[in-house]
């Protein structure tokens, strides 16, 4: 049971993790491309819009015909047609003419602007009064204004959001080259563990990490593969890890935090060909007993068995790594994490030389200010996570944070 | 083509939407319960932990036996056993005795604390030197400390996160009573529209809203049902809406922003039994021509056809409503939205009496400060959404926001 970890800094671990190659591309259906990263430049095959289109209900006209128009001194134009959305206009406007048009309708030739219906009055016999001057291009979406045919629609590396999916739809792109989503195998080790469905005997506990890790993987865009329990025994654990490596792009082992179990995990991982142990301990609390290995280019994580530690490691490093595999830029940047500014309710002490993540509960004061109350003295309890709204980071260089100091709460 | 909207404030629309009943409960598998809302109180069936357990590797002992121990004046205890995780202890510690224990191991009777292995030294012949005093309860998770049998595990209305899923796993809860996820039918109307897979003729455009709305529904936890295109014709549109109401919990129609099309939508919705038009226009920009109807208890939305307007309505109201149907508390509260503080790069003008959402692009200055640059003059373009990182809200009471003012950018 003796031994010490060789501890890396969080930054060192981030550098090691960033060196893993992102997953290869695949073709996804448009509907499945949201939240994913483009693996190729997308080029527009045609202009968008395809033709000049009205952006408002009203009259298409030549802007010059409205110059100087006012409420008291309107312009008068001859309406030569009313085009509904079904009927592309079949005429060219001459000076002094206008045509009724609806939002989205194609502009007739000769027209260069639309006046909104609110500023007009139909006088009968095709005469229309225009009470407002409009500039050329007013309320018109010009052909190619959004994208020109042959132009770059979206670059390699772009993260697709609903609006990017919309832009791809507009150009008729239905198969999208994106980075694959990682399949992440999850194995819980520990001879005290029983399945969630089992009734534990004295000394046994149900496997919590499999359920929690699967949720965290899914939230980061990965696909969890639950392989269940493995015993704390070299041969059996090795067989399970081999199976995981065959099925998945990344493996999450979680096991007891005891030094003996860590040693076993390291021995199992070292037993594979092309295995390199990259990390054996990180200056992170909770989460210190973290193992990361590279086995033939795949990352295998030995996460702490303690649920709270495993979750903090996943929040700080694991979810970012799953996004890294999907091709995200700067996934480890915590600025991307939803956060809330708050004032610390109490002093928090921290050991220098390690990054501390303190679970806090947010409470709003009558002034509207948010107070972050540290959840102390129950580090191993599940309650300390379910009672918390987020984490406050104490950098490795500090010995703590004083009460009333402003902090960013990383929400979860 | 004439007519005016009767416009409600955003707050009025929120009140109307909040009056819809959340969906009924269903039983979800544990793995599918993340992100959902509990429909019943969850009660613990047993203590958690089930027994006193060690939180560290070391020795279980009676704390009193270590009082006064120091580096130079250690306590000496007799080690009467070493318990691995597989073997529940079969003895009771007497004063002066200790037992080797690993993290997670069950404490032997008589022990009330664990001393970490780092502060001990095995001297041989079962003698152990303890160089640090420990308090009763040190490094021990007490039986029932997390939850007591019969106690409230999680209350009705709790939003389940990975850690709550873990807590449920720990108690062996595998079928979870949660509110249903809304099935949301999506119909695009507009005679100019063609399917994403089609090649548009002059005057036609591909249906963008179906793709975008489906992503937004999914991100809010709903299940989109894509019903495709419906013509701008009362009978056909009515048949499509009837089909949608039969299949779904909520219907999103999106159609041209033209007043004529709005009138058609209203006529279609009014033609159903037990239909009430709740909203015909909202003081929101973009997004003014919004229709909301209650048809026999189901919400039917007539969204603006313009993609940017439809997306803003979904971000400000629609996604929150989908969460409301799932039982979220305060889903319309924008404090829940991920945001970034930034300084406005330019003046933005806004019409008083309506809430304006201005698309902005974030740029980081050399000082580290974030600058929010409004994307102006391209309101109907898809680019104005894909170039943007978020929205800045201008309250209805203001005529604009000045440059250099601090703003919260609602990220999307």
C-alpha cells in the first residue's frame, strides 16, 4: 500500500491530452450535424439568395421615383402587377411604375427597392401613393448578398450551431463532412462494487461512476459504451481493457483511489504493446490520482474511484478531451464554460502547488448579488455535488481565496 | 395585404406561455434521465453509505489512541488485520489495536477513524507507528451520512444532472419518474419553399427553418417531428396542422412574415374546436409577427418565416417553452442562459416599446476585455446569425445603448 505519485500540473496534462489526434471525418446527415465540427471547407454551389428578393410586404419600385416623397407631397406610381409568392414576375418595371410584392417575393427586373405597405395608399385604377422616399436596395435581399457561388460558406474547423445548419440547408447541403463523435468505453473497477440493479451486501456499494460518466460523456458529445464492472485482478481487467480498446476511441476506467489499485491499473495499461503512461497523478484537487496512458494512439484514463473526484476530473479535463477528439478549438479553455460571477461567502484555504476546485452553492442576496457558499467537510459525499451549483477554481499559485472576493463560478 | 398586429409585450407572452400545463410524467431508464425533471419525490430506500467506510488508505483505529501523537512522540498500535476491499472485517477493534484498510473499505466495529498511510510506519511484528493524532470520524464516511433510509433523496421538480443521476444509481433507482420530453411537430409554410434536397427555380428558396428549428428543439430537450412543407392554402394547411396536433405536444409552424400569410395562419388555427388565439404580434425585434394559439391545451406557434426572426423567437421564448413543458422552474429566466460580459463597440439605436435583440460578434482586445460588435444592416441574412456569437438585449424602455457600455452577451 506504500508509494507516491509523480504529479504533473494541470497545464502539463492539458498539453499531453492536446497531442492526441482528433478523430477522422465522416459524412453526417444535415440533421445530425448540429454541435459537430466541420472536417472540410464548405463551398457555396450557388448564390444565396438566388435572385433579388423582397424583405417586406409592399411595392417593388425604382428608388429614384420616390426621392422627395413626403406625407404632404407623395409620389404617385402606376401599379402594373401584384405578384404573389408563387408567381415569378414576368415584366420589367419602367420609370413611374411599381408592382405589389410580398416578403420573400422575387423582384421584377428594373426594380431596385421595396417600400413597405405601411407607407403607401392604393388610390384605385392602379394608382399608388408613396409617402416615404426609399434608398436603392431598401428592403431588398440582393442576389448573392448572403453568399456568392464558389465562395467559402463555412471553413474547416467551424463548430456547427443551429444557424450554421440552416445555412447549409439553404445551400442544399445534406451530407456534411464532420469529425466523428468519440465512442467512449466506460469500465468501473473495484471488488466492492455491484451493479446498480443489485442489492449490496455489507461492505459493497453500487457502481455510481458508470452512470455519472456516461452522462458526462454524452453531454460532451461522445457516445458512451457501458462495459460494466471489472474485478481488481490483472488478467480480467486486462481482458476488459482490450475489449474496450477494440470497441472505442477512448477508454475511461474508474477505480478505487487506493494506491494499490492505481498500481494495478498502471500494470494493466503498461502490459499493452505501444503503451505509454503519460500521467500518474495531477496537481488537482479533488482528482489527484489520475492516470492517463496512450495505447497505440488511444487515450486510456484511470480515473479516481471516488465519485466526486472522478466528476471534477471529467469536468476539468475529460469533457474537454472528448471535445478535442471531435476537433473543437481550445476545448480546455474554461472561458467556454457557462459561468456566474459571485461573491465568496467564506474564506477557502487551498494547498499551494495544486489547482483546487471547490464545490459551491449559489444564493441570491436581497441586493441581487450572488453569493457562492463553499460546500465543505463532505468531500466524498454525493450530496456535495448534488447540493452544488458549480465550482470555484483556486489557481495552484494561491494559498486560498478570501471571503467577499469576486469569483467566477463554473456552472454544472 | 393591409392590417395591423395587436402587439403584446414579451412579459405578457411569457405569462400566457407559462399557463400551459407541463407534460405528464413517465418512467425513464436511469441512463435517459439526465437533463430531465423529477415528477415525484425520490425517497431513499436504505442508508447511504450502507456502513461506515474508509475514505483513505491507511489504518482504522480508535481516535482516542492517537491523541497526542507526534513525529517525535508517536503512538504505537497493534495491527490485528489487513482488510482488502473484498473482505468485510470480522472482528471488533480493542483499545490499542488498529487494522489496515483501503479506500472504500468497511470499518471494523470499534474503529471510529482512519489515519492515512502517509502518517504511519509499519515496524514489523504487527506493530504500527502513528505519527499524527486523528479526530473521531476522520477519513470516515459514516453510515447514512449522505442520505438516511426514508429520507428525501431528491424533491419533485429537481432537474437531474450527472451528479443526481449518480445519486439515484447509488440508491439502486433504475426507473425514474420524470416529465415527458415534448414531441414538437415542425411545419414550414410558404409557396416559395422547396425541400432541402430540391434544386430551387427562380423565385424559390430551400426550406431553412425546418432544419434550424429541429436543432433548437433538440437542444431544448424536445423531440422534433419534421412534417415538411405545407402550401399557403387553408384546407391543406389545416390538414397538416390537424396531423401535427395528433402526433405532437406542441406545433411550430413557420411561414412568411407577410400579413396575408399571418392572416391565413390565424384563420387555420381558429378553425379548430377549442382554439384560442393568445398572441398575434409581440413587441420583440426581430420576431414581431408571432402567433401563439391554444388548441385544446396544446400550443401552436406561428413563427415568422424569416429565419433570423424565427431563431430569435425560439431563443427568447420557444426553447424556454419547451423546457417549461418538461417541468423546468423559471425556464424564461435569461439568467440561466450562458453569457459573457463585454463592452459594446458601437452605439445601438432601438425603438422604445419593444425588446430588441441585437446580434453581436465577440472580439477580445489586447487588454483581455471582450468587445461586442453589433452586426448591423443585414437583418434577413443567414450570415448575420452565423457571424454572431450571441445577442444583446435592449429592454423595451430604452431607445438604445451607448458605445463602451457594459453588456451581457447571451451566447448561442
